């Protein structure tokens, strides 16, 4: 009996010791960037699991917005996430990329309180036609993630798993694949010559076709109204908090825009751009600064030649028809902030207003027909 009790005692002490060791390991690795006790190269410096799910993204973004470390916040989907590197901005405009794959205005509404209370000076939002119809609605579970305690990031099996993966990624994957860096930007490192561009383009084009077909089965006008409501809130935020707002339409490859122009949705697309312009500038005033830019359309960037299955070659500006490279993102930032750091094609990017939006859309269609 005594031996059995001693066995149970030793077993209990072993489990407690193991539990404590695992907690210490999780705290030191800090997969979500909560504690920042140590940041060691090839161990835990790059938090690859910080954004492993939307809950982590929401929580981390809220924390970074109110941290007062960043003056510029980037919002958008994976196009912004993989295309706009805040490090391209001057140090005085230190930025954080708060974009997330599939995110849209439904998600960004979760950050209203944080943005109103922060010291953010400028917001850059990359938007797209048709966003909000796929993975757009935020679940009640996701809405409640802001109340998560740091304790859950220490003792859960998920946090332990993410800690192990973080160490693995830092050791073996720091030179490959997709890795987050501290400013939120998703670094894309790949061998351009080995990418099957034709395959990538076909997949993304089919996905976008399904998105257009889904618009037919829903009340898309109601989604646009909700999107415009968020735009109106941004205009109000700019006025009340002295924040510069830059909203831009993403430069998707012309193959995506061709699908819109060739379909019955081109009229909806044109109406969407006009409504954006009207919503922004109808309530704009000298007390606030909100700009709308269009980097889509048909220009020397978006019309880049696409490899075929039989003739593959590296693309300079695109990873696929939906995602532009960091070099294009740098051009967007160059134009928005007039940084005088790089040269940009003269036909790339148009600042829209109530006076030129109709003419801009007409020119877009004429360029398409050419």
C-alpha cells in the first residue's frame, strides 16, 4: 500500500512538473506575441502562428491598434496582406498590416472601438468588387474573441501545438514559404521560375466565376449598403479623429476584370464605383481627408502577359490574377504618399472624385475593347 501511494505521489509530481515545463515552454516561445520575454532567431522570433485563425487575428489586431506603436493601419484581404509592406513607408509613418485572408468590412467593424480610441493617423483600405459575399459574416464566436484571456494562450492544447509549430517554422522554414513579420506583412518568398502561373490563373479565375454566380443568388444590394455604411463611418472617423483615410480598389489582373466586363455585372461594377465616390465625397469636408483611388482597370501593370501551360515564364507583377506582388504594393504606397522612392507607370492609379468618376469608367470600358 505504501509503495502504491509513493507511486501515485511520484506520478503526480511528474505530471505537475511536466505541466509546468510545458507552460514555461509556451510562455517563452510566445506563439501569439503576448509576452515578448525572449525573441531569438531560429527559435521564436517570427510568430508564424500568431494569425493561425481569425480569432488570433482579431485579438492581435485590436492589441496593435491601441498599442500606439503604429500611426498607419492597413486593412484588406489577402491582396493587402501579401502586397503592402509597411516597411516601405518612412519610419515616421510606422505602419501595421492588419489585413487577413478573406477579410472585409464585416470583420473591420469589429475594430471600430479600437480605432476611435487609438492614436492612428492614417488608414489604408484595399477593397474589391464582390467582397462580403464569401466568408463575410462574422460569427458570434468570432465577435466574442476580444474577451479571451491570455491564460487561454498558455494552457490550451492549441497554444502548445502552435508553440511547437512556431519553433519548427523558425528553424526550418525561415527561408521558404509564407512567413509573417512583426508589422503584419506576409512575406512571399518563392522561386518565380517554378510557379505554374497558368494553373494558378485558371484556379483563381474559376473561383471568381463562382463568386459572380453567387451574387445572382443573394441580395447583393443589401451587402453594398452595409459596405457603404462602413465607408460613411470611416468618413466620420476621419473628421472627428483627424485621421487620413485612403481607400483604393485593388489592381487585380485584367483577366479578373474581363470576367466582370463580359458578364451582366459590369453595370453593377460601375454603379459600385460611383456609389463609393458619392459616399466618400458627398460628406467629405476640409476637416477630414478621405481619398478614393482606383488601381484596377486596364493599365501597364494589370495587362501583364500571362504564361500558358506550354510556355511558362516568370511574372513580374503578379502571383496569380488576384494577388499582386510587393513591388506593385510599393507602387501603390508611392502614389498614395508621394514618397519619391520609385518610378511608377503614368497610367497606374487614378484618384477618383465626383467630377471624373463617370469619365474614368467610360475610359476603362474603351481600353477593354482595345
